[in-house]
């Protein structure tokens, strides 16, 4: 992500358009299959690859303390403009290391992020995310599935691989959900959700 100029360039150039697109679908619609797992507020949440801030702002509005990490400066600027006064702390950073971020967090959320990690980065990233979780903390990941687009680095990663990396990092599986069709109407895209827990 941070080191992949093509990916970062795509999101930088498309930040305004992506802001309109992402914000057209609600946090509840995107994450409905996992919302019952969220701890009661207040709790500490990290949104990794926060994009235009839809999820981070929605979580903050529910009473959570939210740190949002996004490697693309243009997306961070859109997020701050769209969600002023949300209470979210916006910061630069990217997987697999997310330098400078300190846990523990009760929830770590990755929405449409994991697909950008190269195979050799995924176990490192999972280990880092596990380090950031509090005991009993949740790691919630949504996976974009389908043939990757040609204009940026992306992989079709099955939930079974994510679960395997999670177990290797000391997490246990709570739930996988095949969520089906894309909420933005893209015929070639479908989604899976994975919920893992530390301890």
C-alpha cells in the first residue's frame, strides 16, 4: 500500500470520486453481518485503511474512541472535510507494519484493505494486527472478492487464508459471512466478512 505507487496514485487521483461513492453506502449496510459483535461503547477502535472516513466517523458517533489510519493523504483530507468534529484521530500509516500506532484496541477494522497486501506481507500484517489487540479484542475484515481490476495492485484473497493467518497469529475464528453482491452494483465484485478474536 504505502510502498505501491500505483495503488496510492489511483486512490490519490480518485479521492473525490471515491468519497462520493463510499459515502453513498451506510456503515450499517456494509458491516451489518458483524455489528452484533461490537463491544459496548466506550471502547477503543482502530480503522486501518480508513479511506474517506465513513466507518471511522460512524463508530465515533456510536461512542467509540476511534483512530483512523490511511496512507493516502488525499483520502485523509477528504475524510477530514466530510466528517468534521467527528472526534476521530486521523493519521498516516499503512500495513503491514503500521508504524507508530500503539494498542491495545478493543476492535481493529479493515474494510476493503486486505486485498492490497502481497502474499509475503499478509502474515506480517496479521501478526502486527494481533499485537494491537487487547485481550478479547476483535479483528473485523471485509474482503473484496472477484477478479481484481487491472488498474491497481489487488488480489482475490479467500477467507480461509485470512483465518489461517489469524490462527497462526494467536486469534480464533468467530465468524465468516459470505455477504454476496456488491452494494455499489458492480457485477464482478462480491464480499466476505471475517471476524477473529484474540484469546
